[in-house]
């Protein structure tokens, strides 16, 4: 990841203000998966976007056309969840996937039918290396290899084969599969053919890797020769020997002792070439030699080697300096709001995310706002609920921006003005339509700077990150009104592949996955994505007095009926297992 990489909203703002000329790259953790989202990041000062790995060729091509550098994952492990939208590792083991500490809980056994040997959330590794030329042709600026926790041989072989592909040769996919794979590779997201994307690490894969390691080690035994250095030697009677190396307009010199009279064979250009070309474990290859040598003088091989090492060390330092950006550091000092947040009334207002018509109608009179999936908002709902209380929730993964925009325009004509923003893509769509914007916890706001920045973008409020503790929420200082999830079965993963469909097919859907401990995780399917829910419901309804600095609570309903919905919104603790999430234990 580049030194100036934006993982969240606060990073973008602080980097932009503290280092005005920094080149900002937006990480894939920003969950950008549409042209609108990429445009927004461009407007905010990002020079490059790393969009979601789940995009097809057409969407990637359209993002490349908007004038922002585009970096695409082309090889390596695939997360089951859309990056930036995974909470499974955090909830299970207090290791946040969204903050670079994923515990890879998805590689553990999960099954739709109780098969203890099934890894239902494990995908094959990605490889688009055979499509490198195609990616370059549609305008991709940078190819990204995922190499987290991989051994050097993996990195060496992946980079070597990618370079071959970029140069127009066919990459050795058999070699790459032998080094590391999970039942082979997939390009399913890019092609749109997602029917065969699941895979696990098999015994044969491990054996193949062991056999290939010595062979691949040869690929990185020495430094890659990235530059050519030309040499000039001055060996004159009565003055110190001087060796100069020149590369790309950079020049470095080293001086030695005064040469001695030769008793046998004097130093000549052949001798100099032999010693100065020994550039072994450096980034330089030997170019040409010029020399100004007096007759009858000798410089020993040892002395020439010392001079070569000295001049190459200096040349390396100068070359690194040349290619190291120099940034302007401003005197900007971020100021945070001192505004104290208090609930709007003695009773904390609740906003309710509903998944059914029944829930919407039951929650309408007990909620400050109803957050409703866009597909539920028909004439009956719009006629029975105050439209100013409705916050429309678009798809968490947008596959058709045009259709979404048209549907939102229709809802606006019917009186719906508020939009629930899951990702930067939603913010961009809502801004363009002039809607009132409300932030979801999936924007991953967990510091004051991010909250303040989102306020400057026009958000009216935002649900704080579910990965934050109560003390962390209490310490936030921002003018943006913030809320917190106080009840619900939280989505642990947002996936583009349905694990149940892959294991048993849609006709035998069990609507759940069972983990290795016997706990059931409900699975909610929609047209374009799947949400894997937590086994236990989060409940803080009995501890609202411990939640400070929030102005509303968010309730996430799953399969509650009307009576259960009203009981929850009345403050009743639900039956069955509950969790306090990460509010106390943190990550």
C-alpha cells in the first residue's frame, strides 16, 4: 500500500490538509464499486481508486474512463466478503478485517447442511494474469497482487508471471497453482461467471508447493536489475584513482589511493571491466566503460572492488533520493467540535431497519425513522407511513446505477427524501439527486475526523462503527449527530456469492449456515448479494444509560413479527442468546 493511502474518510481529510501535495490512493476498504463512487473519491482529491474485487469487466472499464487512476487486484486470495464490509473476524475473535487484522474466520468450517468438513465461505484464489493485456487495454493503471502473510517464493512467482503476462507472454498458471492455490484459480467476478468460485487448500496443493520452492527461490536470489550504470575510471600517475558511475543523469564518484608502478601486468580497460562489472546483488547492471589510464600503473583487484562498492553505494543513495517524493508539510492543526451531544428527549429516539412490510407497519408509530429497503416501498407502504419518516435503503452492492437512480427519482416524487448511505457510492448517488443523507455503520466511521468530514459532505447524521467501544463513542467530538446500533442481528458479511446455493442449490435453501460449534448464522439473499447474519442478536436496550454521546439508537430487525417488533421498540429484552457486540470487549 502506498504511503499516502486512504482507508477511511478521516485519512483523506487529514492527509489532504497536512500534506497538500500528497498523492492519495483510496484503498479497497472504502468499498467503492460504482462509477459514481469512484467519481466522488476523485472529487475529494484521490488520485487513484482500488475498487471492490467483485466488479465485472464492464464496470471496471467505465471506472477507468472517468479520469482517475484505477488499481485492480489481479492475483491472490479472495475475501468471501466485500472488502470494508466484513465484521465476522471482529465479532468472532476481536480482530477487525476492516483494519487489517483479519483472523480469516471464513476459512473455518461452515455448512448449510451440517457438514463438518465443508468450508462454505472459502473462495478460490483470484487470478487475472492471463487477462493482463485485456485489463491494460481497458485502461487499468496498476495491477495489484494480494500477498498477505505469503512466503517470498509466492511473491516472486506471482510477480514473475505477471511481468511475463504484461510483456505479452502466457503466464505459467500451472506453476502458480503449484506454489499456492485453493482448488485452482477463478476469474468469476471479472467475467460474471460466478458459478465455480469456491475452493479450499488441498493436500495436493501443499505437496506441489513444497516441491517447487527450491526452483522458485532462484527467481529472487539476486536484486532485480532496474538500472544500467556506466563507469568512467581515471588512473593517473601521482593522483588518487577515481571511479565515477553514471545512471539516468545521476553521477557518483569514489576516490582511492595513488596507483603504484606495475611490476608485471598493468591495469587496463579489460581489468577494470572485469572488476567493475561485478554488480551482483545490486539493482544496477553494467553498461559501458570509459577510462583515462596512464601506462605502467596498477590498481589491485581488492582496491578496485572497494571503489566499486563505494561508488555503487553512493549511486544507490542518490537514485533512491531522486525517486523519493518530497512533500510539503503544512502547519494545519485539526480542530474538533466541542459540542456535547445529548439525546433529543428523555427517551432515546429509535430508527428501525425493517426487512418486511409487517415490520414497517408495526414500527411506524414507535420509530423516529423507518429505514426500508427500496424494493419494499410500494404504494401501500407510502400511503400508510409518513414519507418524511422513511429513509430509503438502496442495495448494499449496487449493480445498476441507472435503474437505482430512476427508482429513487420515483420515490422522491412520492415524497421520500431521505437516503441511507452504506458506502461512498450511495453518498454520490444521493448527492446527485439532492436527497437528505443518513450514514450507515457500514461507512465504518470510528473517529471524530471521519465523522466531521462526512458532515462536510452533507450527511445529516451517521451510525457509528459497530467495532467501537462505548468509551470510544463517548470520546467522539464532532458536529455530526451520531447514533449507535442498540438492537439487532448484525450482518457479518456482505457477499456476492451465496454459500448455500453453492453447497445445496437454491431449491434446497436452508436459509442458514452452521459453524463448527453448532451455532446457526442466518443467511439473507437478495438479487445481487447475500448477507450472512450473526448467530446472536445484539441487545443494548437494557443498558442505554451506559451509551453516551449518541442522539439516536438504531434497531436492525431480521425475522421479527409485528408483536416482536413492537416489543423490541418498547424496550423489551428479546428471548434467546444475546450479545453485547464489541461495545465492551473491543477489537
